[in-house]
């Protein structure tokens, strides 16, 4: 066996190789060189009718590509407009939710202050009942406003997509 190699880190354990492979001089082989045969295609002239059909097909493909490209650009514009409407609607919805949360938090503080002023259990029941009635009415109104806003948002977002994309692809057809 051979002597262990010394490593740069003196504190580490020595590395002992399990197998050593002596260096061999391998013969160098050259691969044979082949030249590829050169084939020449025969030159022939297409008949004028076949050439006209090919050119007509190419023109039709170009026209179809242009229509598809225009339809895709129109559909992209519709989607961008719809996305802008959706983001504006979502921002309005978020403002309404924040306003509702603020109103509900203020009502909770008002309720807590009202409870501090009560002097009897009967007053607690009356204040709590009045507060609960007001909160249920307020929550119902908030839900109604938010529901109407969601319906408006859905209509403003989905309708342009439905009509615009359908129109764009009908024009492409």
C-alpha cells in the first residue's frame, strides 16, 4: 500500500486512496476520413400552372396569417381593457371593504363606551340589543353594497371579453 497523502488542513483526517491506477500510454488512433459523395439534384422547370397554384396557396396562407395576427392583437387589446376594468373594480371593492371595516370598528368602540355608562343589567340588555340591531342592519347594507359592486365588476370584466374575443375570432375566420 502507499503512503497517505498530506492535505492542506493539518487537523483533518488523512485521505487514503483505495485504488491507484498507474498511468498508461494509450495508443493514439486516428479515425479514417471519408468524403461524402456529392449528389446534384436535377434541374427542372415547374409547369406554369403548378407555379401559379403554389403562389396562390402562399398568398392565401399570408392572408390567413395576417387575419389571425389582427385577431390576436384585437383579442389582446380586449383582454388588456378588461384587466384594467377588473383592477379598477377590485380597488373600488377594497375601498368599500376598508370603509365597512372602519365603520364596524367605530361601532364596536361606541358600543364599548356605551357599556361603560350603564348602571344596571337591564341597561346592558337594552344597549346590547340596540347595538346588535344596528350592526345587523349595517352589515346587511354593507353586504348589499358589496354584492352590487361585485356584480358590476363581473359584468364590466366578462362582457367585453365575451363580445370582443368572439368578434375578433369571427373576423379572423
